[in-house]
C-alpha cells in the first residue's frame, strides 16, 4: 500500500489541484490553453529530448514491447471502428475509436512510470508515447480525413498526415534526441542542464493542465456509447496488452508491467483535439476523458498493488 500511495497520490493530487484551481476560477480557460502550449512546445519536448539523447540505442530496441503495445491499441481501435460502422459516420467513429485506444502516455504515463519503476520506466513510456502519436493518432487522422472529404485521395491524405506529425514537437524532440544518442558526441553540460531544468516542469504542469481541462469539460448526462468506450479503454485494452506481453512476446519484467500500466491509463486529450479541429461532436470524447480519469484512480491503484510483489 505504501508503494501505491507514493505513486498514485502525487499524480492525482496535481490533477486535483488543477481541477480546483479552475472551479475556483484561480486559473481561467485562457490559462489552460497557455499552460497546455507550454507543456507541448517547451517542457515535454525538453524532457523527451534529454531522455532519448542520454539513452543507449540498445535500450530502445524492445521489439516485444513495441509489438504488444501497438498490437493491443490497433485491436481495440479497429474493433470499435468496425462495430459502429452501420450507426456512426466514419469521421466521428474514428474519433470515438481513438478515445477507446488512446492512453494519456505523455501527460500521465511519463510521471507515473518514473514514480513506479524509477528512471528505467521512462523508456517504455517514451516508446509508447511515440507509438501512440506516430501510428495510432496518425491512423485516426487518415480515417477522419477520408470521412470529411467529399472525394478523398490517399496520397494527399498521407502527405498531410506526415507533415502534421513532422511539425509535432512531441515527435520531433525524441527523434532528435535519438539521433544525438547515435553520434559519438556527448551533450554539452549547459545544454544538458537547460533541458533538465525545463523538462523537470513537464510532469507537474501537464498534470495540472489535465485537472484544468476536466473542470472545464461539461458532463451532463451519460452519452450513448460512453460506457462502451470506457469498457474498451480501461478493461479490454490492458487485458489484451497483458495477454500479449505475458503469453506472446518476450520482454523484461519492467517492460511487461509498464505496457499494462500504460494501456490502463485514462483517455488522453488527443481525441478531443481532433474532434475540435474537424468540427465533430466532442461530447462523448470529453465525457470519456473525464470519467476514465476519475475511474483510473482505482484501476491504476489496483494495478500497482498487483505489480509490487512481482518486482
């Protein structure tokens, strides 16, 4: 219980502080927007760059972890996408499928894995975040583009998606850090300290931002489909992941546990961003983010308590 308390309480306490700050109007909607920009463009890229630049390439080569994490995400995404084919338009269905398979790896996964597994936990969290953004998020964008275009063209859609990913600082920063790690040169001490100081603010600011977002998200009445999304996200996704990491693919124990923990995280804000960008109905998405975050207090605590005797 001590390990659970030490890992879970700091994470959700920061989310709660953000929630209360918004409810008490200490921080406004504009503050949420600007704090989110700070995390996305400055703090989190600095953390990702330094973690990748100081990690040997052999530590990043985890084919079992990559296959299990990505396989489970794709299964859940495609199952929901196919299941709702007759009732929901493709663009909206793609966003809802993303909500059921998109874990909050960047804002919650990084600090949680660092607390539970120590510095070693950052690597699986970073790999998972890159997979989520580069594969799952990109695939959702392709399906949404096909859904909103009157006469979609595959080459144009793929080119637009690739350009969008290349401009994403949360993708560019770890890629650049990985390239630095591949060179024989070490990072200059001032740059290392700069990225350390800036990156240290990423986790607390990101968690407070989640709280701000949740407080400003309307949640009146359970939306049709929310229960399905929550079941897929908080139950089936970690269950599929556990099946793959324990019985199909080979990987170290820390990576097995990290894969399951990352899969069990609540839905991230990515699907809501896409719903807003493409002017799709965001009520189910925002409610899924809110409720999955609340429920995950219990589910994540149970997972961590299960992991402790195995370590």
